[in-house]
C-alpha cells in the first residue's frame, strides 16, 4: 500500500502592507464609490424631477411670484416716478397685471396646439388581442387607455414653457431700474425677497431646460418648442406691449439707460 506524498510549494515572501497605505486606499475607494453613487443619483433623478414635478407647475410658480411683484413695483413706480394719484396708480397696476392673463392665454393655447398636433400626426401601437378586430385610435389618451404606445410629433412643451417663463421673468424684473425706495422701508424688503425668489426661479428654469434638452424629445421637437417660446415673448414684450392698447411694459415712458433712476435713494 502506497501513500501519496503531498508536495507543498514553497511559500513566497511578500512585503507586509503599510497600515497607512491601507487606510488611504480605503478612503479613496469609499470616496470614489460615493461620487459614483451621487452622480448616478443626480443623473437618474434629474429627468424625474424636471419632468414629473417642477416643469409641470412651471407656469404656476412663475405666476405666483410675478403677481405680487408686478402689483407692488408698478404701484410704487406710478406713485414715486410717474407722480400718479392712488386711483390712477391702481389702474396702472391692474393694467400691468393683465399681462399675466395674456401669458396664461399664450401658455394654454400653445399647449393645446401641441396636443392637437401630436394627435393629428400620431398612430397607436398596441398589442394584438386574439378575437378582437383592430381598432383605430384618434387620440393619445385613448391609446394609453388600452396600454398602447402613441407615436406622434410631440413638440416639447417643456422647452416652450421654460424658455417663455425665464424670458418673462427677465422682462418684469427690469422695473427695478426705475424704482426708488427707502432702505429702511418694509416695501423694499418685500420687493427684495420677491426679486431674489424670481432670480432663483429663473436659474431653476434654465437648469430644468438643460435637463429636458438632455433626456426628452428629439432635436426638432425641442427646437420648435424653443422657437414658439421665443415667438410668444417677442410678440408680446417686443411688439404688442409697445402699443397703447396693451398691458404695457414694466417701465412705461422711462428709458432703461437713464442714470437718474435708481432702485435706492
């Protein structure tokens, strides 16, 4: 009876790792994993946040902040610079606030037009059901009710709305060029808070616009949405609001390049 001999290979000598090197490598690996997790989370969260929440209520947020800002600044401008009485100042503020109604009409008409074009140019892809005749779908909603996929020309309502809202905010805050108030007044504090909020909102809309450009729609749909948003802004603030029978501009009869007007006294 023979016994097998197990041969052991000679143990190679290895250098003992330095504890400080191990600690540094752990820190680097943890930091790399954390950065990868954060970047992945931001990339995956950006389209969700922009598409599901912020952009859906973009016009509501813009309207909610512009309403008190336009009312307060227009009334103060009429009293201090245009030297209007209280009644005429209120009427001017109401006239300027009608621009928000115009913006709401532009938003509603354009979004309804986008839906109409998508329904007109689309067709529904739905799984075939045994024993059921093929059905024709007239709208995207009917297609989705049967778990189908609607393939139509979907003009980017996000690109339209975000560009239009951002430009509208930039136009309205220009009123501060002709506004003067005491540093210690409560009205100045309120206007400052509204101004900062509008600036932050404009930054958010630009960021959401970039997210939309990266994650949604194709180039032609996004380009057309932006062009319609620019047309809505140009047609109001650069054309119609220059006419007498219109909501008017934020600074009526006051040149923006005039040095005698200042936000502070």
